[in-house]
C-alpha cells in the first residue's frame, strides 16, 4: 500500500514538474519579453535615425529564430509610441520589409505576421507595414529580373537578307 501511494505521489510530482518546466506559453512569454527588450534597445539606439531603425528592424526580424514573436514584440512596442511618430513608421516599414522577405520562404509566417499587424487596429502601423512590404517586394522583383532588362529589345533581323544565300 505504501509503495503504491509513494509511486502515485512521485508520478504526480513528476507530472507537475513537467507542466511547469515545459509550459510553452511560459517559454513564449519569456521569448516575447526578450524580443520586446531587443526592440526597445533598437528604438533607443536609433532614436534620431528612423531610416537606420527601419533597416535594423528588417534585419532583426528576418534573422530572428521566431519572426512571429519578433512581430508581436514590434506591435507591442509600437503601441506605446505616438500616432504618426517617425519611429513608429520606421518600425512598421522595417517589419513590412521583413514580411516580404520571409514570405519568400515561409508564406504562412508572413501571413500570420500581417494578420497580427491588422489585428492591432493601429492605422499608422498598418499603413507603414503595407508600405514597407510593397517597397521591399518591388525591390525583390526588380533584383530578380535585373539581369533580363533589355533582353527582349534585341534586333533579330539577320545581317544578310535570306535571298542573298
């Protein structure tokens, strides 16, 4: 009887520990808090350089282990900025550019990130993300087709008429 009680107790303790140790929402919350701290540090670093902030945000998100968590952090930090702030616009444009890049390899994550921004209800952020996505997509398309410019403009007229042979 004592053995079955102690076994049940040990199992209950192990199960409780497993729930605490492997709680994904706790880990995600810690990841989100860390990402927010990173974004806030970038905000301070580039306080007088919105273009630099935009580039830093794009790089941060595209190189992030979990770009969706990075996007959540950006949305949370942007919520604390005044509407139409140059820094909020830079955060959004950088996130939008990152979304365009991520869409090339992980369209599901890109779609989730766009939905997260839309759900924020922040019109300034939504517009900035849209502009950043559009600009980066245009840049990607131009670079992808950059080697083909003028290829269709070649004159295919033979140097000698066909009747000359």
